[in-house]
C-alpha cells in the first residue's frame, strides 16, 4: 500500500510540472495578438501580420518571501504589412492574464 501511494504521488507530481518552454509556448499566441492590435492601429494597416522573433522568461527583480515578484515572459514580435515593418516588445505575466505591448524599433 505504501508503495502504491508513493507511485501515485510521483505521477501526480510529474503531471503538474510545466517546463519554461511550455510556458512560453502557451502565451506566445496572446503576445503576438497583443502586438498586432497595437501595430495595426499605429501602422494604419489592418492586414499586418506578426510572428515571435525571440522570447525568454524574466525572473522577478526581487524574489523575497514577503516581497515576491512575478515571473514574466518577454517576446519580441516582428510585424509586417502595408510596406512597413516594425517590432514590439510584449510582456506577459506567467500564470496571469493579459499582456502589455511596448513600442519596438522602427
């Protein structure tokens, strides 16, 4: 019985593990869409398209027990359309909702 419990606990623990790559994959579509909304408006180009050029997890600046920060995913999104190209940096909170698109380089 003890062996069965340990095996079950080990399986449940493994199922709950998510890799950094999986976290980035999960939020990438939302990051691209966030960048596109801003770029389509700024470029006056509703048919603009975008894709992730780079992505990484950013750890909190302060990671103390009482002053915990939020891990963030940062994406650089390349946007193209109407003869124009631009980039946008998008930051999303991991395990949160919503992303923020900052201005990129033109």
